[in-house]
C-alpha cells in the first residue's frame, strides 16, 4: 500500500495541488497530512484520496476539524494513530514535544511529523520517524511516498 505524505502547506493552494498530483501519480492510495494547512480550504485539495490529518501550530482547531468533517477526512486532533496495511502509523505535527514523546513511547512502526520544514527520516529505537518536508519556507519543496508493504520511502520534489 502506498501512502502519500505531505505537511506544512501553509496556504499554498497551487503548490498543494501540484504536490497532491505528484502523490496520486506516484500511486498514493491514501494521503496523510502532518499539519499546518493554515487555511482549512486546503483540506478539500488533499482529500482526493482518503485523508488523515493532524492539527498544526498554525491551524485553527475548530475550523480544521469542521473542514475535515465536511470533506470526509479523518482529523486526528493534535496527534493520533491509524493502522494501514497492518502497520501502526502515528501522526503529529511535531511542535509539541510531549506529543512526540507520547507517540514514540507507543512504539508504532512509523511516526510522521512536519513542523521543521526539513524532509528527512531517522529511527528512534524501532520507530521510523519521517518528515515529508514542506511546501512553504523551504529551500526545496517536497512530499513523500511510503510503501508500507516494502517499507520503502521516496521523497518527491514539488516544482516551484
């Protein structure tokens, strides 16, 4: 199963459309947004596939939750966990250290986050931590595709 990973879209509607097109063209069956939509209307742009999302530090929780409900997306609040293809995936924006510690302690297969605007991955114990990058205030705009069955990650550059 291929999962599209996106974060920190920060009101960038056209760039978000291009990023979502990259993810769907790469075969993403589900999209996970790691927070900081900034404008809740961007949820509909991302909801072309089943969508899971978390609230970021630049999001209005009430507006984002309402927009997610309207778009049929799954809002996980400040952080949450989903199971896809038998793999536990925790998601949080990354700006709340206690939230990150909580999800690391839960030992999911993956912990997805954004906030830093820097794409990357590393392991903390058995947890694979992934940040897909950002579509705003980054030297290079990026998203990622995670193959849950092969446990392979691929970063994609979003054209400016």
